[in-house]
């Protein structure tokens, strides 16, 4: 008799961008979507950002959101995308904050990768889990 395969139930059916904005707002940030949707296709702002977060008087950063069945799955693909994007590289070298947030559908946690100027040439980036 074959073993029954258990189906994992998602913790959340919300899109990664929605989960990101909700968490930022709950943490005291003013957050909004900067990607542009045309029908079923969305276009990242400057080719790499989905969300902008701002806290008065002058703290702000951009977030690239991704979701997957595992927390890290698409995160590293997004990091590679940002490293290859000229606008993102210019922002990071100018000292601005750019982060990649990867959300798991099956866990409450998510992973945050903060891009730093040295990350553009280094294989490792600053990691953290919330």
C-alpha cells in the first residue's frame, strides 16, 4: 500500500507585496507599492523595486519582494537581478538602502537581504530573519 502524501497548507494566500506593505506599516513605516501593473503583468520601478518605505523625517528604502515555497528560493535570483541593474547599483553606491524580502507560503517567517555597496562584488550579503 502506497503512503499517502500530505499536502501542506499555506499560512497565507496574500501576495508577497501585500505582506511586505502590511509588515512595514505595522512597524511604523509609510509604505506603498511602486511597481506598475498592466493587466496581469507587473513592472518593477526602475527594473528592481516593488515597494518604497518611508519614515519621517528622512529615512527611506526600496524593497524587491518575492515569494516561494521555501524562504530562500527566489531571493538569490532577485539579488542577482539587483546586482545586474544599473539603476539599483547607482542607488546602493549612493548610500541608499535596497532590500530583498523573500516570503514563504508555508511559514510565517520571511528573510530579508539588505544590499550594501560591497555586496555588488561580493558573493555574500547581509542576512536577517524577522
